[in-house]
C-alpha cells in the first residue's frame, strides 16, 4: 500500500465551517502540523475560542463569490464542511445556499489552483436515510427525507460530476454521528441516560453509528493525503454500530446511574413534529420537536466502514466505551449533567453490535 502524504508547513489549507464542532478540532490539528490555515466564518460566528491559533480568517458567507475566490486562491488542500445544520428557522433556500451554492463556488474557485492536491467534501450518511438491510456501504441507495439531507445530496452529486468533468482531485466523506467533548448536539442523549427512564420512541433497538470527533478529523486528514482516497466516496464511522439502547446503557454506566427503558409509540410524535415545523418555520424559530428528532429513534443507521479501514488503513483511537465515558465526564465538568455516582459500577454485559468489518 502506498503510504499517505502528510500536510505540513509547505501547505496552505482552507477550511469552511472552521468554527464548528468538527471544524475547530480539524483546524487545531492542521495548525499543530505546521500548515498555514485559512478559515471562512460568518461575521456572526464566534472565533474567540480559536484566538490562540494562527488562522487567516475570511469573514462572510460561504456563498459570497468574491470572498470564496479570495480565500481559495493558491491553497493546496480544501476541506469543505460548512453546513446550515440545525439553524433556527432555516429554510430550504438557506440549506441550498450553504450546501449547494457554496460547494459550487468553492469547487470552481479551487479548480483555478495548479497547486491544489485534494478537495475534501464533507457530506453526511443522512443521504442514505433509513437502512433497510444493515450494514450499508457507500453504494447503498439514497433516501434523504428532509431539506438538509436533500441539499447535502444535491451538493454531493454536483461536485462528484464536476470533479470528473474538470479534473478536481476530489474525495467525498460521509461521517456518521459525531460526538466528543465540545459537542452539544448529542447532549440530550446523555441527559436521557441520567433520568429515571431512558425514553425511546418506537422499538428502541435501532442501530446507531457514532464516530468520535478526534477520530473523524484524523480520518479526514488521512483521506486528504492518501492516494487511494482520490476519487472515492468514503463513509467515516467507528468500525461497528451499536443499538441505541446499548449506547444509552453505556452512558448510564459511565455516570454510575441505573438504566431502565421506557418505550413510547412513534406515530403521535411524527404528527406532532409535523405540526411544530409548520407553525415554527414561518416564524423563523426552531421547533420544539421536528421530524428528524423523532427519526433519530426510528431509523437504522448502520454502516460498513471497510473502505475507510481496509483501503486507507485507518484505525480509530476511541472505542464506544472510552469515547462515551470521556464525553460524559466533560459534560459533567461543564455542569450540564449531574455528577457521576461513586457507587455506580460497570456491569459486564454481552453487547449487541454489528461490525463494519474494520477490526
């Protein structure tokens, strides 16, 4: 196997979405490697947490042609990961501008660079929707079911075609659910595990696939530099999926809490979510409940990560047990969860898991 190159002091790297959870982790790794890092950030974005890093900031929208052309000039690597994910009141047009229009502008600007070595486009496993026959690989059917996923798929299809036509050195990544210290999106899952009952909507035995943010960023750097990743679509996830109920149990164990499941029917929650979205969208506010949150409990998301593990030789550093424990401890330190119980014990259990053939 041809070894991957490394990103270092000779490289200028552009990262969109640099202030986000994953983006901020990635730029720290890039700066530590000695790369010259550029970041595109909205004027409303908070760059203070990254003020200790030598980053050249381009403030504005990722769908601003002048800004994108200036930011992309002369770069050797591009990580395209800006997203409108979970923005309050985001409309389909907002998703299209950030996901589709911005991708086109960035790709077109990047093709002007003779020095460009790789364009890494970060999509999502959400483009596959519910996995009827797990595990799914990169060739599994597409079934997006909301504006976020639809526009992510539209952007992915466009850039894949454009790369073939224009010779853009492209790699597309589809991360599974991202977690780790610094994340707040999955905080509600951890809070659920601290309550008297772990409430699930539907069966409660659906598959869920995680990747720790450190592992994801390491896989992104590998995908950007490995010869075998060129022209590939790669699912980035832990080598195995776990049942949602087991993930809840692991969190409860890490916090020393008892674990009991309460199952509720899904249909009424989907109806309520539809109503919330219809009422809240015109008002520009985030719904208290939306379909994607209900779908979290009802859709299998289990993937085969052999392309990442076998083709690129990637090995994650964080097991579910270790990653969830560290994340739970970080939430406790922030005061977002109750303290762990000194009397809680980790019981040995047989685990219901489905491997992605990377072990």
